[in-house]
């Protein structure tokens, strides 16, 4: 039950951070992937930014699921935890080590 609560908090906190910090880069990566694969936003079931803490680094994975239920990791990269400028998200990652944010709405 506690993980469900943390997931909701992570989504709320992460959504605010994505809008400020990751918005241009994440949105552009999604658009590029859609163009390369000749798809449209309507053909995606979900797009999620997954953040996992690994010591002082954070693994940032952009994952999409198509309407055909096929999963794709668009990008996986390591960023420094200190580069996350939102104190609440950073604290959440330090506490739980994981956050997921729905980023499909960034394409609107």
C-alpha cells in the first residue's frame, strides 16, 4: 500500500518537474521517435519517464507503449542526481530510489 502512495506522490511531483526541467528534451525525443517509426500520438497507449536512483546517479528512461501493447525504451541515460533542481523530487528519489511520470500529455 505504501508503494501506491509513493507512486501517486512521485507522479504529482514528477509532473511539475517535467514541465520545468525535462519538458523540451523529453517532448522532442518523443516526437523524433514517433517520426522515425511513422506513428502518431494517438497510436501510443502510454509514455512514461522512469527515474531510478543508483548511488549518486539517476537512470532516466523514456518508455512508450503502443496501442498494440508493444513496449519500447526510447532513451536510457544516466544523469547526476544534483542536476535535478526540484528539491521534492530529489528527496523522493533519495528516499525511495524510484519515480515514474506520465509524459504522454507533453505532446499536446
